[in-house]
């Protein structure tokens, strides 16, 4: 009987010879390519909006800051001339001081008031949902609308606050004609508007703290203050850092309430960097100089944000 010979086997590839990608690898690569293309497609609208309304205006402002222009006609290239003028501009330094003062007062007040409201409304109490809505309502109203309401409340002649002060035997306060009361009115309105946002963020963070941590503290006999100082506040560290960054950025960009309530007055007592840039660019038509003020403001906010980020990172690392 003749034996059936087996087919010849393929010789193994020489040592060191790489095998080509298999069909499974090709399928995975094709799937990843399709996923990447789908991701780019979904991200494209946001990228386009960012490029058109954020990146290009920033580039345009930086370009204008090196020119002298009124918005019409041929612009004159002045290089760093606008920035040299800023160094000798007393109104700019007054506006920077006012903005820094407003930020230094309003941001801690908003943080403290937001945390207090969150701690209060995180407990079971009658009408808790209504109180939360009332506290958050100013955050969803237009800033101009809130400023118009506040302007009537702080009106020197017809305002509710002065009427109440007169009813209790105190003299009226010159909210629009004196610098310190005018700044205090802006801080009060900024606190009123920013309280709701801080409260909601703190509420979300409080509800993320594990309950068993508080139960263990109570079993150990910790008081409310000890629990707040040792558990609640440290657990809210990242949330507080986020709110500080947002608060500083918003405070340095404050415009609507200042423009409606005081217009930067009396004198330059409440002039902020944004209102000064606006009046310089659109009222005095010095758009190159106004762009330079905007660039300086951008760099200040960027530097403060990076500084806060580094301090927070160093603290967390420690």
C-alpha cells in the first residue's frame, strides 16, 4: 500500500524577521481611526466657535495694542508706545487699584457667604428648595437688570436703603456722590449676584463628602466647630480653589454693575480696568490704547490664576 505523503510545511521565518500586522490589528486601527474622526467631527463646532470668538479677537487685540488707531482710516504703528503711556497714566493705576480692592473684598465675602448658605441649606428644613431658588435667582438674572434694581435701591433720594436709615434715625448715605459708599454699594451688589453660584457649587461638594466620616467624628465626641474645621473645610479645598479662581477672574472683569450704577464715578473712585478700557476705546476712540489696557488686564488675570494654581498644587503636594 502506497503511503500518502504529507504536504510540505512552510519554513519558519528567519530569526529577527518581523511579522506583518494581522487582520485583527488592522481592524483595531480602522476602528480607532473612525473613532478619532468622529471625535474631531463632534469637536469641530466648538473649535470653530473658540477660534472665531475667542482666539482671533485675542490676536486682533494684541495686534491693535501696538498701533494708534481710532477705528477708521489708516492705523499708525507705535510699537510699545501704548504700553509706555500706560506706565505714566494715573487713571490706569487708579483703576487697577480699584479693581484690586474690589476683588480683595468681594471674593472672600462671596466665598464665606456662599459656604454659610450651603451649610445652612444642606440640612433638612422647611422650604429648603424655595430658599435655594431665592439665593440662586440673582445668578440667572442679567447683570444689567440686577444693576438697575440695585441702582434704585441705593438711590440717594428715593432708595429703599436711605429711607430705612432715615426711619431709624440715621442720616442718608451718599451712595453715588462719595467714593467709599459707592465702592461699598458695588461690593454689596457683587456679593448679591455671586452668592448663589458659590452656594450651589459648595452644596454639590458638601453632598459628596462621605457621611460615615461625620458619624465617626460624632462618635469621637467632636463638636460642630471641630467637625467644620477638621473635616468640612479641608474636604472643600479643591472646590474653594476653583471658586477663588473664578471669583478673581470675574472680579477683574466686572463691568455691568459699575457702568449702570456709578459709571466709574464719582470722579474715578469706582473706575475699574474694564470700564476704563471701554471708555477709552468707545468714548474717546483711542482703540489702540484701549487694546493695550485689555492686554495688560489679560496678563494680570493670567498671572494671578497661575500663581493660585501653583500655590494650591504646592499645598496639595505638601
